[in-house]
C-alpha cells in the first residue's frame, strides 16, 4: 500500500541494514541452507542430473519432479525462453514431493503462523491494548514502529536457522503492511480489532511462501541473463501469482475464531500449495 514504510525505506520491502531484520539476514548473501531448510548438495551439477529434495521431506514422499528440473524450469522462465509463472511454481511444489510435503517441511513458518493466529484471536477476544499487555509489551509513549518491533520479537524471536530468518522476514513484511494501513487511514493502532486484522494471516502466508521460494530458487532468477529490472519484473510476476492462489484459498474466511493449531495451519498451507501445484 503506497510507498511509505515503517522503516523509512521503499514500500517494496525492508532495506538492507534495517534494525528490525534478524542479525544473520543478508538479502545479498549467497544461499546457505540450514538443516531444517531446503538442501541441494549437487547444486552445480548438470541440469540433467537428479538432485536431493529437501531433507525434511517426509520419508515416504517421492518427488514428482527433480529439484534440478524445477531449477531449470525457473531459469528458463526467468530468461524468457520457455514456461510461465504457473508452470514454474507447479514444478517447484512437485519438487517438494507435492503440496502436502511442502506444507509439512517448514516448521518455522508453521510456528510463526500459529503465533500470529494466536495474536489475532487474542485481539478478537479482548482488545489490541490488552493483547499487548498480555505479551508484556511496553507501549506507553511508543511510536507505532516501536510497538510493532516489539510485537515482531514476541511472535518470531531472533532466528537460529535460515528458515527462522525467512519466517521472521515474512513477519516483518506483514507488520509493514499493517503499519501502512494504520498510517494511510489515520487509525489509532490501539483501536484495531479482529476485523481490522483479518487481512494479516493471508498477508503472512503470501509473504512466507514467496520468501521461501526466493530462498530456494531465487538464484535462478538472479542468475539468468537478464537486466536487474527484468529480474524484479519476474519476481513481481511470481509474487502476484502466489498472491492470487492464496486469495483463492482465503476468500470469505474470518480468522477471529479460527483455531490456529499446527494441524490447522498445515492444512492452510497445504491448500495454498495445492492451488499452485495443480494451477487451480
């Protein structure tokens, strides 16, 4: 929404060096998968050679396409040689072994979504102010940015793994969207209720799926023989396609009374990844 930002930077995302980003997060750093994130030990081998799927994939899941095929598909789409956002993302989900495996191999994303859902439920059953009190967040004399910064630290503490960093960055982007809505509409943040926060779960799910994709396959876009502006255009197209699939899943849903258990959240992500896999 707009171009303003709680970080003082462009609305397209938090700038490098932003104090709200986890200490180990560097958007320009090479991918360094951690034990609970995607691993590809044969990243530099020939396009025709099979590579390992994420090491957290269920043992009985058989990838419907190889990771190397998914990478090649993304590179061809980015370079304009073949494919589309839909087919590239479908192959990406299939490389995880399908939607179910993709949604069960992301513990940090699930955990943060559960925490965010609990936050929404607390506001629905009491108020924004009382919810902050419950989290022991000091808001007296604090700016909206300072309040949301504290909330981020409660819902997604300092990261340990790469996936923790992805989950936290997605939460930062979600809180930036909340900040912009508050600022653009002249809302007192303490007056926010469940209706005003109903957008927040879909927003987080979109951000997490997109940030996870960029971690897994973003190098295939950045490494394509295209200009930086074209790379941004491709990443925007991928993000918009992801957003459209998540919107299909969430249409008409009210989250004020949703039981945000691990199983419920896994089901939400499963539905989103299924829409991407079958190009619904």
